C-alpha cells in the first residue's frame, strides 16, 4: 500500500527570518545610522593639522573667507588646482569661523549625505531594502572612508556631490530636476575637472537599459545636453574670473598639464611623482608664469607619450596597480599632521592592515557581483544593461583617467560607496539563497 506525500509550504529558516528582520525592522536601520554617525563623529576627536594638498586647500579657503580672493602662497591670483572645494569651505568658514572644527563638521555633513545617497541608490539600483541596508553598513565600518572626515581634502565633499547628481538623474520624473543635476555636476566639476565624463555615462546606461532605444534617443540626448549645458554655465563664472585676473581663458584650473607630466616622463613609475627631475627642472625655469608653465608641462607630457608609446603602454599596469591595489591612504595625513601619531603608531598601522583586508574583500565581492548579476538577468530573460551597471561605470571613469595621467589610491575614494552598494546586494542575495536551501519542509504521509 502506497501513501501519498503532501508537501506544504516551507517554514522559513532561521537565517531567512533574520534576513527579513534585517531588511524590514526600523531599529536595524536606526542602528546602522547610529554606527555610521558615531564612527565619523568619533574620528573628529583626533587632532590632525592639514598637510600637503590639504594645507593648500585649507589656506585657500581661509583666504576666501577673509575676502582676499583665491591667491597662491605669494599672494597673487591663481587658478592652480580646482577651486570648488576651497570655495565651498571658504563660504562655510565665513559663516562659522575658520577652524578645524568647522572643517570637520562640514565634512561630517557631507559624509552623512553620502550615507543617505548610498541607501537611496541601493534601493533604486537593486530594488532591495536589504541590499541597500547591507551596503550602508559596509560603508559605515569602512576605515578609510571614516579616516577622511577630519581632513581638508576634496574626497568627502566631492563624493557627496557626485552621488547626489547621479541620484537626481536616476530618479528624475521631470526635466526641472535636470537643472539641479546640472548644478550639482557643475560644482563637482569645479572640485574635480574630469567630472563631466560621468554625465554621458549616466545617459548611455539610461538609453540602453530599456527597449525602443532609437525612439528614446532624441529625448535622452536632449536631457543629457541640458545637464551638460547647465554644468558648463555653473563653471563659466569661474572661467571668466580666470580670464579677468590671469589674462587667459582657463576653464577650471592650471594643474592639468602638470599632472599629465608627473605621470608620463622618463623616470615615471606609474604614480604621482612631483619630485621627478623633469618636473623640478620645469618648475625652476625662470620667466614662466603659472599658465605657461602648465601649458609647457602638458606639451612635454604629450610629446613624451608620442615619442614613447611602448613605454607609455608599459606604465598602464603600474598606474592601475597604484589606483586599485592599495587602500588606507588616509593614514598618511595622520602620520604627517597628527601630533599623537608616534604614540599610537601601532594602532594606526593595525587599522591600516585591517582596512586593506576589508578593502580587498569589498573589491572581490564587487567583481563577483558583475558576473552574478549578468547570469541572473539572462536567466530571467532581462536586458543585461540596467542601472545596476552604474557603479561599474563610476569605477571605470577614474580608471581611464589614471591611464592617461597617473595612479593614486586616493582617486578611487568616490567609487567606494558604489562598491559597498553592489557588495551589499551580492551578500544579501547569497544569504537569501542559503536561507532558502536551509528552510524546513514539513511533509504529511
């Protein structure tokens, strides 16, 4: 005599219930936010003076706050390095006072905006609250992201602008929102001149992620040009200022040629090498002003690439390695500017080692997520191109730039929230599958 086996719906496994709790309970999200804020507020208690690039930016911001203008160290008007970050910081200093406390609090606000957009973009790009929360949690405990908050460097503020601009474009419902996107990308361009590369990338993904590509092309092309046009208009007053005060049409800054040369010369090693003999010789030449020196540097860099295409190509792997392999460079700022560094050097070094391991895990997960997502979308009969590709596009743009100029691990800082968003999706997807496999399946004989 045979008995029929009746299968009833599976009882959720303990892991599945925990994942549901993580993705739905308000207290979990509040806890992640509390951790995110607390770690970034705590690092502001470390006394660290601006050094190197940070010292330049801080001094320019203080000059602007005092009403003296954007001046070099000798007191002359300059366009050296993009002025967007000193302008924003100078406005803050003029309102709340020039101090490291003001700087830290401004960066803390920017860091919180990064957190907000990380959560919002995680929800939108992957359609999962659990993945969005996991991405925010990964970013919350990422040491290098935390370490930048007290520093007078561009990275925290720039990342907030970049993510906010992308969020506006991704979630837009009318063309008026494109005005704010243009303003955000325009000011981001004043912070990092290469930013406008992101705008075509955004609209290319939007164009190809759905059907009817040729019917949709004119509208998306118009919207993309609108964002670019408003961004250019946002930068234009600074460009006009440069022509008035320096006598030359300089779109954003006068360090582009210099940066090109530091990454492409006979003794280049793939990283930013301002101490190279060719660079020193150029800086020491008499009779060259700021603009002509930068133009000459650019000419020398292009000439070297043209004359040495094989060596230029050979530098590419080194530049990529400099950009993507190391992490935790925030420690250098504390090594040079924190009076207590020597006493706690072993702690700083331990955090640096832990950060490198955590960074490697994030990047491996980020890489794996690309192939997993393509496989899932093909299995489900979806177009493989979608908004989920945006984090990879954001990672591609500094990669291409570093190949032409030089590699620095600092340049991948704005990519890391996107890495966390994507890694969060893969981790939650993997845990969800594991939870399904371990579900209890009751039967009745």
